[in-house]
């Protein structure tokens, strides 16, 4: 466990080192793509680093991050759709997400597209949700639309905070982002439940 934590920290520092390089946006796109299908480090790490070094580039970085993440999500979808045994299952096994996978299947049965929206925005592992979406044969067009909205909401929220408040917000974001995201999820679920009762 200590080795894994140390490795994750080194990877985080390594990704942050791209922030001030001229190809930072390309690196952000590739990181967002990879994280949506197989890579463990969330693109928020590099997005935040870029926003800290140049707040004026926050929205451009958020756009690159969103586009990369959605394309990576489509790749993850096709892993689940047609490459489950060859690639999808090994990814789930590598991250020890077997229990989470069983829960994801149940949540997809109960919530469907709502669960994807939650995963696209919240700390829920997005890569597993993209693979699961393909595995359960979710329609591709709604998958792309929901992923785009959820990922954009997440990354543009982070970008906006840095654009308006500057680097001083970094410590707050890193400490409370998961809680803020979960609060949004609670509100989202509450809204759908309320809508269900109204309709």
C-alpha cells in the first residue's frame, strides 16, 4: 500500500511538471483521454497546475480537458462494448475494482443514464463507468451527450474558480473537491427523485 501511495504521488508530481511547458495543452488532452479509459491519475491534477501557473488559460485548459476526456470515454465505452474480455476485465482487475464493478452493474440497472451523469462529474471512477456503459450497451449518443455535460461541468467549475480567485483557491479545491462533488451528486439525485414524484 505504501509503495502504491508513493507511486501515485510521484505520478502526480510528474504530471504537474507539464504545466509550464509549451505542449501543456496537448499533455492535458492526452492525460484526460487516458484517465477516462485506463490511467489512474485524474486530469484535474494538470488542469489545476496549468490554472495556477496561468489563470488566464484556465478556460482553454478546461476545454482541452473536456474534449480529451470525452474522446477517452468513447474509447472506454468501446472497450466495454467489444473488448471486455481482452482489455476491460484486465483493467477492472488491475485496479481491484471487482466489487465496484458489481455495484456499477446494479446501479446502471437502477439508475441508467443518471448514474453516468454522476460518474462524469463526481469522484466515482469515470474510467470504470465508461467501460460499464459499453458493457451494458448504453446508446452511444446519450452516452456522449451526458459525458460531455458532466465532464465540462466538472472541469469548467475548477477553471472558473482559478480564473476568478487565482492560485489561492488551490489548497481549498484539493482539500474539499470530493466533498463538493458529492454535495452536487446529492442535489442531482434529489432533483431526479423529486421529478419522479411530481411526474
